[in-house]
C-alpha cells in the first residue's frame, strides 16, 4: 500500500508527461516553442499578458511563414492562406476560440453572427441583413456620421490637449448609436462612457481574448448548468435599442422615413424569420460592438502615423486643400482622393485590431498550405499583421510606414498588396461593416486635420495598445491641438 502512495505521484507525472509529449508530436513538424506544442497554457498565458501577437510575429521572423503557437494552432503569414482558408471554399469553419464569445440568454446559448460556427446559420443571418451594409446603403447613414463629426469638432475645439484614443472612441460609439438606431449613446456629450456601454463591449472582448485559448475550461466554468442559469440584465445599449424597436413597431403612422440599421433590419424581418425581436437586437448589438474600438483605433493609428511623418501629413493637407472641401466633407468628395486612400490603407496595414490569428478548423481530408500538410481538426489562421509584414508582397520595407507604396507600385504588385490586405479580413466572414468604417474614416480624418493642427504632446510617444482582448484597445495618446480655421 505504502509503495502505491509513493509511486502514485510518479505515475501521474509520467502520464502528464506522456500526454504533453503526445500533444507536441501531433504537429511537431511545424516550428514553435516546445511548450506551446505541449499545452495551450502557453498561448493562454501569452494572450492574457497581451503578448501572443508579438510572440507570433517574432516566431514568423525567426522561422518563416508557418509557425505553431498552440497544441493544434498554426499561424501562416504567407498570403497563400487567404484564398484557401478564408475564400469561398466551404468547410473551414470557425475554430473553438469563437465559442467563448457565444452569448447566454435565459439559460440558453445564443450564438451571434461572429460567434456562430454553423455556416448555414451564419450565411442565412448575413444574407438577411446584407442589404443594410452595401456601398449604396451606407450612404443613408452619412447624415448620422456628419452629426457626430460636428459634435466631435465642437468638443475638440474646447481643448488644447486631449487623449485622442478616448475622444475617438466616444465619437465612434456615438456614431454607432446613431447609425444603428438613430440616437447617440451620449459619450461625447459627457466625455466619458455612458451607462457602461463601452465597458460592457470591452468586457465581452476581454472574455473572448482571455479564454480563447482554453474554450473547454471556459465551458466548464461559465456554461455549466448552474452558471448558465444566472440572470443577466440587458445592457443599457440593448435596452435603448429595444425601446426604439418597440416604438417603431408600435407606431401606427408610416414609419419608413427612418434611415438607420434598425429600420433596414425591420424591413428585412418581413422576409427573414430569424430577424425576430431578439434577432434584431442581437444584430444591432453585434454591429455596435464591432464598430467602436475597431474604427476608433484605426482612425487614431492613421492620424498617429501622420503626426510621426510630417511629409506625409503635408501631402495629405495639400490634397485636402486642393479639393476645396467643406468643414465636414461629403463622402463623394473624399472617397477617391488618392493620398487619403493611401494613408488609410497604410495605417490599417501597420495597425491591425486582431490580437491572434483568425482561426479556422481544417476540414476532413486535411489541407496543404505553403507546402505543409495539416490534418483535419488543425486550427489554421493568419494574423493580419504577420501577412502585412510579408516582404514578398509589400517589399523589403514592409515594416516601414510608406503610404506611397499604394500609389507607385506597379499593377501586379498593387494587385497582390490589395489581395493580401487583411485589415477587414476576407471571404464569407469578412467585416460586415467595412463600407461604414471606410465612409467614417475618410470623412472624420480630413475633418479633424482641416480644422486642427494636431501634434503629439510627447513627440517620442508610441502607439500603445492592450493586446490581451480579442480586439486591441489603444492606450491613451495625448495630443495638442491648435485651431486652423
Ligand atoms: C476600421 C474599422 C474596422 C475594422 C478594422 C474591422 C475589422 C473586422 C475584422 C478583422 C473582422 C473579422 C473578425 C473575425 O473573423 O474574427 C470583422 C468582422 C465584423 N465586423 Fe468589422 N471592423 C471594423 C469596423 C466595423 C464596423 C464599423 C462595423 C459595423 C458597422 C463592423 C461590423 C462587423 C461585423 C458584424 C463582423 C462579423 C462578420 C461575420 O462574422 O460575418 N466592423 N471586422
């Protein structure tokens, strides 16, 4: 008996070691840290520390286009992955890391557009609202963007120094409230979060980021029969959206005059039964959540790069001056400005919101990418920033800010760069709101730069972000502003 107790820990340790070794052997041909191949605790730790993205970039720099960062997780930085995994070929469903984002309502799991792994459901949901996001449809929301830019300009004009990251986030959240259901959240007015709307969105992205590596453990802790039944109060944002929906469906008069997503979704609900009340509210919440930090960080990244590169800023200012624009330009006036287009593309190339690869599961039969075979069940994906650093596509200076690459490259290289730009992802699950995002960015950036001379309060400041959530959040970036006109 005594000998069994003596040997039990040794036996347990040996079993654990065998399990770790078996894990490692599964994809041992792919280079990466040994411990990452043995246990997902490695990637979980790096993600929680906000370092996984940096580690994956370093691994690519060291080992090339294929690296391993988890037991079943492979990051590929060669653009070849884009057509194979994210393209139209069916079968590459979202990996388990998306499951931890699935919401819980009344004791049941309710997957959203982003978190559903069911491709049929995803396709049907996307088709049901697709008309609300086309390049033409989003022009309907321009007036909401204009109203929010006007408020932003007034707020900034009262400041000499301010945190550009927070200011831009208040702007994008208010704009999202307006184009989603016709009312701002009120963040710019109070210069802060209203009703914890921003915090609640971030709580979800934090949860997604922190648990993405350990979905089974997340399920055990948060989706067990006891936790799943805990009542959850709807957010202030959801309550507001619901009130708006009830107001409109209860109206006896013709209510077709509204031009926002809610109205579009209500119209679509006539042909799409999945757009019932919870379906519409869910879509509105997904949209607002997807629109806030993403657009804000990208706008700040574009302006940051311009402040750091005065020649680029001067070129853009000259272009805007020549275009003879009003204080808040119309999208039609700015959508095709070449230098503006180049600084937005380049800003998005060097700052991407995804903090780990957008993971997909290899279907039955396996797949060969960049000459390596991956069996069914492997998680493959690309970290947009890693692809954007690919020198074969973006040139030897891929790590450097140079908007001119979008203007002077030959046709073939430009085609390759466009195809490898993953800022909005690609394929069936690409960013649904990208037309709105581009419309906003191409209006708000000129509006700010035409009215104010913005400079970094600390000229040495770098663009810092928390990379532990699923979507990177920028840390405060203080700027000094002087009115121009
Ligand atoms: C510059 C700003 C933005 C960036 C960089 C961005 C980036 C992305 C990326 C990379 C994805 C794919 C995520 C994944 O597969 O894991 C995505 C999906 C999505 N985005 Fe955006 N986004 C931006 C703005 C917006 C805006 C303004 C909206 C809404 C108006 C929006 C709504 C969505 C939605 C609903 C999805 C999920 C699509 C699906 O799963 O089918 N995004 N976005």
